[in-house]
C-alpha cells in the first residue's frame, strides 16, 4: 500500500474512533482551567488576582489548554501506538505493511487530530474571549496566542510519546516517561525559558500595547523543541522493530535508510545551534559587581558636548538600527581610546572620526545588559565621531522568565539608554549643564513618541510612505523613549502643568473616571497635605502609562506607571476604592506613597507597605469630598469587615494546618490573607494612630514630616518604626484587638 493511501486509511480509522472525538472535546474544554485553576500570569495586585484582560481571558486559558491538551493527546498517542501490540496483531500488520511507513502515518494522523482539536478550541472560545476582552480584543493576537502557546504543546506531546513507545515498546514505561518529561518542564526546568516545552514562560500580556516580543520569544522556544523532538522521533524510527529482531538488531537494519540517521544529525545539531545562539538574552555574568560598574577610570582628556542620533527601527522584525554622532573634544593632543556601552545584541558596523574610518573593538564582555565597544581616536582636538550600529536588542538574562519589555513593533516601542544608542562609558561633558541630546525617528501614523523626564518631541512632517518624522530633544548622555497610541491630557494641578499620557484603548474608561478632575484633586490634596513631589520638573510633570507590570519609577520631570494600574479589572478593586475614579485616585496617590517615599520590598508577613498609607490617603480625600458618612461606609466599614473575617479565618487561627498544604495552595492563601492586612488592617492602624496623636491635622503634620524627611542613601525606605517613632507610639498601641 502506498504511503498516501495508508495515511488516508489511518486518518479514517482514527476519526471513526470515539476516543479520538472524546480527546478533541476534552481538549476544547481544557482552556477553562485557566480561568480559575491554573493562572500562571503574574498578578499586579496583592488584594486579588488581577491581570490584563488579555492575560486573564486569553493568556491563562491558552497556557492551561496547552497542558491539558498535551496530557490528553499523550494518552491517546500511547494507546494508538500500542493498539496493534495489545491486540497481538502486530506480527501480521508488520508483515503486510512497512512499520516505518505505518509509524509516520500514525504520527501524521494524530497530528491532524490535534489540529482539528485546536480548530475546535479556537472556534469555541472566540465568542467568550471577545465578550470578556471587549475593545482590547485583537483577532490576530487571539489566533497567534493559541497557535504558539497551546498547539505546539499538543504536537510535542504526540512526538515525544510516539518516540518513547517506538523505543521502549511498553505502554506503562511510555506513560511514565511522558509524565517525567512534563514534570521536568514544570519543576527542574522551570527557571529556563527554552527548556519549558509544555508551559512556556509568560509573565504578563498587554491590553494596551505590544505582545510581539513575547510571541517571538515563545515561538523561538517552540522552534527549539520542534527540532529536538523531530531528532528524537528520527532516533525512535531507527528503533522500530523489524523482522522479529530486538532493539539493536532493528536499529542496525534501519540505519541503512540513510535519511534517518541524517535526519537525526541535522535536527539535533540544529537544536544545539538554536539553543546556543539564541538572540533574545544576553550573556551577562550571574554575579552583579556594582563596584566595577560604577568605579570607572574616566578618560580625563576626552569630553563630549552634543549627541545626535538618526534612529531607524524596523517595526516588522523587531530590529533596530541607528547612527549616533558625538561631538568630542580631545584635549591631550595625542591619540586616545574611549569606550561606549551598547546593547549586547547590537553590532557596531562602522566608526568614523571626521569622516575617516578608525579602529574599534567589540569586547563582548556582556554585563548587566551592556557590552563595551572601544574606539581609537585620532590626535585631533575637534572630532565628529560617527558610530553606525544595530541588530536585535537582547534583554538581560537575569530576567529570562519575564521577557517582552524591549518591544519594537507597530503597537509599541520602548528603547532606553544603551538600547537606543551607544552610551559614553569613560568620558563625560565639560560644562556644568548637561549637553544637548537630539534624535530623529520615523514612526507610523497613530504612534506618538514620549520622552521620559523633561525631554520634548516635535512632529517634523510626513514622509512619502505615510510615516511621520519626529524630532526628539533632551539633554545628557542618554534618553528613554516610549511610543504608542498615546492620548495626552494636560491638567493645571498643584501649580504645575501635569501631562498625563495613556493608551487610546483606555479613553472610554478614563472619561468615565473623570481623569482630569481626579488628577487635579490628587495632586492638589497630596501637595497641600504632604508636600510637592521631589521629581517635579520645571513647572511641569509627565505621568506616563507604560507596558509594564510591577510598579513604576520616577525622575526629574516624569513618572511612569504600569498599565495594570488602569485596567478595567483593577479599577473595580473594592479594597482600593468605592469606584473606578476612586481606584484611579488610589493609583495616582502612589506617586507620593510608593515613589515619592519608597518602601522596602515586602515579604508575605509584612503588614507595612505603600498600600496602607495610600489607602488611608484615598479615604481622607473621599471624606473631604463626600463627607464622613460616605467615607465610613465605603472605606472604614469595608476595612473592618475584612479584618474581622481575617481574624476568623481558619488558617489564621490554626497556622499549623496551613503549613501542611501544598506549596502552591499555601502561597495563594498567604497572599490573599496578607493583602487584607496591607489594604485593610494597616489603614485601620493608621486611623487609630490618627486618633491617638490628636486628630487629622496632627496626623497630616506627621506624614508631611515623614514625606519630606532627609533620606539615608544607604537605606532610603520609610519603615514602620519610622512611622511609630514619628507618632510617639509603639506597635502595641496600634493593636486592633
């Protein structure tokens, strides 16, 4: 029988099997586990499980579906591969049909069944996903996520299980090997993004901005395992039993088919190359030597007084190219060597000094997501140094499980410091004021660039291809650039111009939350009661939403906040406020308690964090605006009920039983309980402290003094003891019992 005819017969037989359709049906249901049982994406809130809509209703279900479908099709594959042997008809079938050809057709038919199951899953879950994600739903992303997260896990399970059976010829051993293979991905290999085949690492997914870099990383993981498992599958075909011979006798016979050993070598060697030369992560040392990073021997003869960059991002491939021009002074009258920091993924293609090529060396000394490029300068005093560079920017290998921040796509652009242009490493500027830093970049219409800190952007015309030409102006030796579908609001608050940049996808939510009035109220209230932020600019302040999970950062003239602060789920968090506008106020108050005053990284047992003072401040604002009865009903009473429930919780009263639970369940319970302590118990303690110190005005004076205190640079955090000392209280004084 010809291979094609045999393949059609095998497909018909497989799809007439009720077990196959049961596997397809269960596979279609498996993403449901991602809605409540298996939720690997990181939560942005301690109060409840909160992720982006895309993460909650697409990322988690697709990842859960990948695990479920892999297990289901591994069982189906093991049963199908062992069917003829269990029925004791394998001698007859092997006499009539080539076992090699039969093996290929069986794997092909099972793969077609997996594709059918994936198509059923895509069709079945699309209406639900569209309904839940609403305006942030993107059809191409929906299909891409399922086809990169879920489908490959299913196909890999088929390849591994079929290979394991063809080598061992034992059903029980095959299932044990698959279980071990799956558990390795979820345990021993969990810290390596390339080795996680069944559960690829996905830290977060964006509603507002880009997921392209994340998808590229996951697809590369899939490519690695496809090559490796194809190689293993080819090895297993060498072990297919023939002519009644055993494992080694059959292998000696099958090796005569030259294409099999050749396929083994090509696939395994390609997998090794893909693993060794992956382009996504740098090769920085695991040990961070901060002394070496900051204690640099500066060249005392070379200075720069301007930097200009021609930036050329390729939004289709995620690559970035540029030409950086440095205006230098060489005061020594002799040739000098200077060094530049550059992203480890970039390659410097040419360096010229006053339009003459000069020697340069890539040191390939990756460290903390930078590498050094040394440049030999001529003895001339005035030098225009031009550096051409580019490539695929690499992320820091210490963050391999949370890739996706260096996004270069049509949805979002983030390029900062050495990722935008080479940084001067061992030379500085001569003047007291930092020199000008300018750049030019072309971006598609609808994509607006925003510079962090006090830099400005200016639209400078349109190009024939429809893109917009932008001029960027800043100062110093580097810039931080964001670009996306930004909408900007300018509000006069606290005597300064506050510019708020957020994604256009949030326009409806921001309008419903009255973002302008909320911003003004928060800035006016907190500035009056606690003092101005230290990172205000010269009469201006930028507040920028970025594609990030886990807080933000601030510097002169700007502060950034992750998009999780504005997602629709987060704006419904009852522990942060009584409504969307009040939760939005809570998030902006974090500019004072969280960024303006930092708190030490918390453990699960710490009740003291930025949340306590932020919730208390939000309560005070609402009390001032809506009255004491409103504030008590929507804040104090909510805190008290949550705390009462907390102290009645079984695991709080009997912690010895908590220790007996599996680690995952224990962590979920502890995280839920700790959020009650931070969002509810701590505000109640602060409210009690307010009463003990003499009232609201006295508490405001204490908090203002803490906010404006002189920081200890070795430990700049606001501690619970600092708060207690300022109130002249002890921990026992604030017990709620």
